[in-house]
C-alpha cells in the first residue's frame, strides 16, 4: 500500500437507504480507513450513518426538503448568512439549491483547514464552491455516478403538461453548473463504462480522463439464504425510488397485473409511493392494492432477509448508471430480471439474470414468468450472480481502486500534468 492519505469525503445529502448516497459514503469511508487512510466525511442533511472510526463533520443547510414537512418555510432566526438566503430563494423559485449551497459551505470550511487534508473527494455535488479548492492548493476529485441530465430528460419526456415541463427545467437548472464544474476538477471517477460514455456525452469530459471504479457490497452481509431455507415461490421484489420515472416501476406493476391473471404472485417494493403519484395511481388502475406492498426504508438486516426469501428481483429501470440493488440481489444468490438500460448489462452480465428491452411490459412479464416457473433456472442464475459479486463487486476492491486513483491524481498534479 502507498502512503496513508488524509481524505475529506463530501456528500451534500447522505440518506442511508439501500442504493443511496449514504450507503456509498459509509462503505467507502469504512474500507478506506481499513486500508490505513484517515477519512473525514462532510455532509449535509440527512446525515449518514457512519462506522465509529469515521469522523463526521456536519455541514447544515436549511434542510428545506426534510420529512415530514418538505418545501417548508424556515423561521427568520434560522437564516445565518447569504448562502441560506440563496438556498431559500432558489427553492422559492422552483430550483434545487443543495448542490450549489453545500459546495459553498463545504469550501468555506475546507479552506480554513486546507493543511489538514491531502485530497478532497466530492460525491456528485459538483457545485461552484468546489472550484475554489484546487486554486487554493487542495486537490479535489469527484465521483459522478451518472449525469443527472439523463434524469432530467426522462422526467421531461414523462411530464404531462407544459407547466410541469417548465417546472422541471427550473428544478434541474443545477445540471448546467455540474457540467461546468466537472471538467475543471483534478479528476473524475464513475461506476461503469456506460456512465463514462454518458459523462463524456452530457458533461463534455473526455472519457479517457475518467477512471471507472465500480461500487460494491459487503459479501459477508449480503449472503445466500441458509441451506434448507426455501424461497417464497410467489415473491417478486424491487428496490426502487417509486415515483422516479427512470426507475420504470409502473412498467413492473403492469407486468405483475398480467402475471396475476394466471398465477398468485406478490410484489414487494422497497420504497415509498407518493400519494397521488404514478405508482399509487397505477395500483388502482390495475387493481393491485392487495398484491403490492411498499415497505419504505428497510434496515439492512431486513433487506437482506427479504432478498434471501424472494423468488426473483426485478430491475425495470429505463436507465441505470450502475445499480447497487442488482449487486445486492446477486450477492444473495437471488435471480434477476433486468432491462437492457444503461449499465445494467455491464453490471449483471449474461449469466446472473434474464434481460429484457427497457419499457417492454410483454418481455418483462414473460421473463418473470420463466424464472417463477423454473426453480432450477433461478438457482443457476443465483449461483452465477454470487460468483460475479465475489469477483468484481466488493467494497474492499472499490476502496483499493479508489486509493490507487487518489495516488495517481496526486502524482499527476505534483508533476504539473
């Protein structure tokens, strides 16, 4: 191993749910520390759940999107400086302020402590404030899981009215800032070759300068079910942001409705449906209230138990920059049915799951039926998925590759390249 580094790991929000930014921050910081590096996480709300050895510096915002009162009106006493005013004003004009305002607050803090860190690693904030750090002699790199401009395009395509499209244009205005900041940092990493191509296309960063470092799981936590414990032959599971169009949940609900005409199946959604949102409306339209359960956030042990009991995990996404839920399912030796969208073919490969055309409900229905009706096929897919995870997708491997990348970036910077 190279020299021990002092790392500031930034996350503008760190929701500790499966597949979320908080999972990435917690796991990467833990494994970097296990490799001998000193890691301090700087995060806005919601704050991450970190291991005891990892220091957390809270970088509080006005927390305007917190539950149970999102888009709240702060009390005048909550305003501390002009950044808070900018955050409030941006929200009031339908924008999303957190990437910019977090970057300004984090840069202000780090500039006062620049001698305490060797490298700053941003987790897809990409706000203008970060540009102050390299100029002050503090090497700054970032992870871009995928360009948020893709989310914007898919949401605009699904928007039912002109007013909604105009609101989305305003909400996603921060993506222009991210495209300007990304090429000016000392280095970028992403999680898949597909995301590297998309970053080049949507953010103008040459792909040759982007390091691909897949994320992973802890294979000692996400494990196959104990010998002798049967799977629930009627259980389909999906881990998703229920009302985000790019996740394709409505297509899966339509597939489940088709399956229900021939067999008894149940769908468990690890996520929450917004009242009046597309997922909830689909439940009534398809008469699925008695067949679909939304769990909300699940603690990790409960998530593992659910994946171990499922007959199949579905990933119906219209786009994925990586898909941590797919890797978690593979680690539990649970067969997958995925679409061909984004990085899913790259992550899952050809042996751990069946692949269907994104958005094609007929293909999705047929693939789910094939796995449900063929326990032997499910076992074969599950074993292949577990092997693939152990070979390629562990957090320890992610951390080692990340530390090697830091060393390369610092060496290039020192050489003036």
